[in-house]
């Protein structure tokens, strides 16, 4: 079964956004809700989800995406409460910044678990739930570090490179079976209320609502023209 076309309705379907905060994930939750979807949001700290839920009508769940049992329990709970997630977005990230000679291996391990292994657990669990119906979408949020590493940022690049490889492999495997897998390179800083505006103009930062529009447009693509990867960047960022 092909994914819904632009003319089809997604009203009543379920979206699950993992790694939720006040930026992109909140924008995605609002957009999905506005389109008539039931929305579940998940994070390790559910206290930070209060504003997201208030602004979107989403239902909050606690989950550590690096723990296999918690990921499976999350999907079980969302399926029981709202229905099988049809649109799954993996959005967590973790950094361990420092010179390669000084960075703590434990911090690197945590960054890899959140940045990459958690994506595997979520992707695997989502695929198992979606494959019987041969319909649905699994999206992964990447970063500039998905395609190029920077000094003092090896751990973040390792995690994001790995996540991109996971997404590419899953896209090749699952697209013939009706599951749309896509990876988004967020190349730049996302605007938030915590970050001041700069002299370059308001659009020097990525607008989270505009990014959410891009995710939504990819989700609504017809199967005959699916995208597996998109890069988004403000004009101040170099390629």
C-alpha cells in the first residue's frame, strides 16, 4: 500500500515524536495536531513536555531511547492509547565536546548511544509495527555533523554519521515494502526563545516551524517520488 497522497487524509492517524523539546519537536507536534493527527511526544524528562502538550494537545510519555525495554514499552503504550504510530520522528541528540586527547570516553559512549543506537532501537521497533500494514514513515533528524566532522566534536559526528548510515540502509530496505524512511540534515542553528536574534536578520537562524513544514511535505510525498534525504540551512551557513 502506498503512503497517503497529498489528496488523502491523515486525520486520526498517530504521530510519535521522540526526543521532544521546545524547538523543532514542538513545531512538529503542533503541525501534526493541526492536520488532525493524534500526537504522542516522548522524552526522558517529561516535565519539559508540559508546554509542548499545552500547545499541541499531544500526550506525553517518558522514554529513554537508549534502553530497549523502554522503547518497546513506549510503542506499546502509544499503540494502546492512540493507535499504531504511522509517522515516527527520532529527534534526540547528545554532545561530548572537547579535544580528542581529553574527551571522556564515558561521555563519548553516551553521545553515541543517544545519537545513533537510540535511533536504531526506535527505527527497528517502528519498522516491526509498520511492516504488517506496509504503510508509514520513519524520519531521523541529523545535523551538519552528519556529513562533516569538526574539531573537538568527534563524538557528535560519530553519532550523526552513524544515524545517517542507519537511515540510508533502512530506506533501501524498507521503501520496497511501503515504509518511507528519510533523514534530515539540519545545517545551522534553530531559532528559539532562548537565543537572541543577530544582526544578519531574523532568517539567519532556522525557523522550527519552517523545518516542520519540510518534514510534513516529505511525509506527504507520493510513494512514486519519495525523498530519502533533505538538507535545510539558513543563508548564512556555507555548504
